[in-house]
């Protein structure tokens, strides 16, 4: 679980940094949104697939599915890394004559509008809920609701679908 978390967030952070460097400033929000949507789609599709593969649960089959997923992840990461584009530090470097802002100055600018605390609390609570859903829904939700391991995997797909729907609604409300 530690390696999955580290790998997911390391890849996501590096991908977002690379996308920020490569995308023109006017389309960066759309690029980041596309990356997030793809993350949710992948999570939803994989949980449906895992649910189907584990419909007739056996412990040996669970181990085989995990091994296959680990091998597939390694292969896909190697393919993704092949000829990966290098970062472009010039795109994010400070302009001539401008010094790099100190963190405390950037933080003050960020919090100046008064809505930063609400945003941080919202993101923190959302992240906590996002992380807890697997920990709580999968084993205990399955036991309480009498679901099999394969069926509880579909709860993750349902969660990813809800996140995608919320993402679409939020983008419509923000841009219309």
C-alpha cells in the first residue's frame, strides 16, 4: 500500500509538473483537468475489471489478480517512460530582472483573497474522504452489506463515476 501510494502520487505529481511546463499558459487548467479525468476514468475502469475478475472470489485468485496488475503496471510505466519528454525549466523560470519569489510572499499572495482557508479545508476534507473510501468501504462495507470482494470493487468504480460527474458539474458551473 505504501508503494502504491508513493507510485501514484509520484507519477501524478511528475505528470502534472511536466504538463505545466509543456502546456501554454492559456490551456494549462484544461490540461490538468484532462489528466485528472483520465486518472478517474482509469480508476473506474480498473475497479470494474477487478470486480469482474474477483466475482468468484478465492484467495489464490486475489493473489493472481494482484500479481497481474503489478506486472501490467510495470510494463505500462516502462512504455510511458520511453522517450519521455524532458522538463523545460525555461518555461517556469523567472523573467530577467525578476527574482524567484520567496515562499512566504507567495503564501501571502495566495491567502490575500480570504478564500484560501476555505479552499484548503475543502481540499483537505475531500482528500481525506477520497482516501478513506477504500479503507472503509471495501472491507467493512462489504461485510456489513453482505457484498463479495468483487462487488465491493465496484464501489470504487461508483466513487470514480461520482467524482467524474462532480468534476463535469463543477466545470460547467465555473465556466458558464
